[in-house]
């Protein structure tokens, strides 16, 4: 017979619920928690989220058991899928690490990929001991956050105690391997769910950040295929089911839509998702506005099968009028003032000018450009105007707001810079007509790439080689010299945030792209 006690057990005290005074008590028995009375009674504190508390308790209890198992055997992160293992590896996912990744996601990435909610995350934590699906999603989610270049900048040294002696990227890779290994234990293809699709998306993000683009494309196509299997491309799918789940599912469809189109343009891939359902409502969650996310969707909507087919050279039915109209549509796609975060503005503005460059490249491929055209977007010098606009935007963005988007954003800046180099080598430019000219814009973009994490090692050498091989020697040499900061005239497009007095905007003013000479110490002039 269970013995009665005079105080609440540790778990009930932590969860702030009434204890039945037995061992095990009714609450612990129902929740599957160990019922102990080891804690020293303390003064009660303020009530918190019970769902989060019970998830933390289960996670800590799981880790405690794992520590006992580790005393008898050495754990190997690379063990095969058939090896006996719990849904979550010992010590890999601590409450503090999940908290850190969650904070980073909601502070920096949620506006661009609003597919996770706090309640959803902590429900996954509560199930991770018993659900391989929940464990895989949490591992892939945290791996994606840890591998992102901007996480180190935003969270800084506060993450060091959470990841232990290994680096963030190393722990991210371990969690990525763990998610892949665990996933082999469930039939997620025959019985997919929204969680399995989100897992595939985060796996895509991890491999893309690790520069493994074939594997990344596989998981992105896996996500879009699973989405179609459960009918996410059909509006009727969203008429049944809980409101929150349907809201997240609709956002997930459009996130996959945008990601697939951006990747299709960057890597010359085909499309599978099309405009077949309604957009999310900007007012569906007042606590977390998604107006910027809807702007992002609208930026990519014109890049359908017709454009991608032309881009991939699988069709030839293109016209000057159609491309000129597309350029006008892109130029007017975003409002002069964006209601959102600096991080979101970095993604939106950079994507806008990159897409303008893509359309111009298709125009020149089809011989539609003319030096005498009255439409500037159909002239040979249009990339100079695009570069000017991109420089105006990035001059006011902090490095952190750009780094958080990883290599994808750097590659877009790289594409604009390469196109500008090609134009500078072919189009006669009268320097007297420019107080700040194309060479200054290129100087800025090259320096910007050299300062962004991942840009210096991956893209800067390619850019330097292109400059050396394409531009005249005197011009190429001058670009790698220390430069004077560009003073860009203000225009209606520049105040990209509705709240210019916010702390985030102020931080961008203190992080100038010209704080150090570009790369004289890396590439000394001859």
C-alpha cells in the first residue's frame, strides 16, 4: 500500500499542481514521471507554463537515465540505425539548448518561416521519449538552428555552456545525424504528417547550409512530395481540423512554395508546387504578424513553370513585353516601408533585387536588350541600377541581420555582383556622370561578401577571380584597394522599417559595412 506524505513530491512542486500525498502520487503516475521527495522545500514562486515544466521534467528524467546507461557503455553518435537507442541521445538535447534554439528561432527566423509555435515545440518535448517522429523533428530543428551562421552572432557566448566542448556546428551535425538515424525507424513515407514534412524542410536547411546541395534538394523534394500526399495543395484540406494546425499547414505550404522557387532559380531545378490554395491571412495571429512572409510569397509568385522553363531552357516562348512587365511588377512588389524586423527586411530587399537580376539575365539571354530602349529594365546597363539599389539597402542593414539567412542570401549578393562585373566589362561607362558609380557599388558588394560569415571562404575567392579575369587590370587592382565609404542619397525605398527607433534598427547603424578595409591584408596589390 502506498505511504502518505505530508508535502508535495518534487514533480508536483515543480509543476505547481496539487499532490495527492502518495508515492507514487496520482499526478506522477498519470504523467509517467518518477515520484521523488528529494528537493528541499522552498518558498513558492510565481506560476509558469505547466506544459513547458512537464516537458522539462521528462527531458531531465530521460537524461538522468541516459547518464546511468553511459556509465556501463560508451555512446557512439555514429552508431547504425539498428543499434538500440532511445528516441533522444543522452545529453544531446537539454532544456537549455532547446530554449536557446527556440529563442533564436522566434527572434530571428520566425518572420521568414512562421511554421512553429511555442506550444507546438513544448508538446514535442513532452512526446520525445515515446515518439520517434517528435524526436526527429526536435533534432532537425535544433540542428538547423545550430548550423545557421547567424546563431553564433546573435546568441554569442551564452550558448557555450549549452553545447559543451564541441562547436555549435559540430553539435548541429551530430543532431542532424541523429535525426537521420532515428528517422529510419518509422515509416514516415507511407504515413506522413505535418511534422514529418517540417522535419524534411529542416533537413533541407541543414544540408543547404553545409553546402551539400544534392542532398539538400533531395530533402526539399521529399518535403514537397509528402505535402502533396497529404493534400496540402488542395484548399479543401484546410476546411477540417483544428484551427492552429490548419494555420500552420497553410504557412508550411507557402514556405515550401517560396523555398522551392528560390532553389529552382539558383540551381536550375523544376517546380512541383503551384498557386492552388489561398494565402495565409496577415491578421490570423495578431501576436505574431506575418505580413512580411506574405510579401515574400508575392515576390516569388510570378516565377512559375513558364519562367522556370525559360530559365532552364526547356521552353522558348518568351517576349520583351512580358519580361518588361515582370520587371515593373518586381520593382513595385514591396512597399517603401516594411512593417517587420530588420532580419526580415534583409531577406525581402535582397531577394527583390536578386530576382530583378535574374529577369534581366533572361532578357539578355533572349537578345531582348537594347541600348536605346526607353525602358531602363530592358537596357544593357540596368544591373548598375540594381546594384545601386542593393547597396543602398545593405548599407543600412547590420551584418547580423544578413548572416542569419546563411549562404542563400550571400549567393544572391554574389549573383548581383557577378552580373555587375559583366556589365562593367562590356558597357561603356562615363565616370563623369557618376558621383558614386559602378566601381563603387562593386567595391561595396565585394567588401560586404568578405565580411559575412561563409562569404569570405566560399564566395570571395570566386569573386576575386572573376574580377581579375573580366575587368581591365587597372580597374581590377583598384577594387581590391582600401575604399572610401559610399554615401548613398536617401530615397523613399531606404527607410525599410516602420519602427526606425527600435533597438534593432539602431544596432544596424553601429555596424557599418565599411568598419574595416575590404581585403587589402588578404590580397595585397602587385
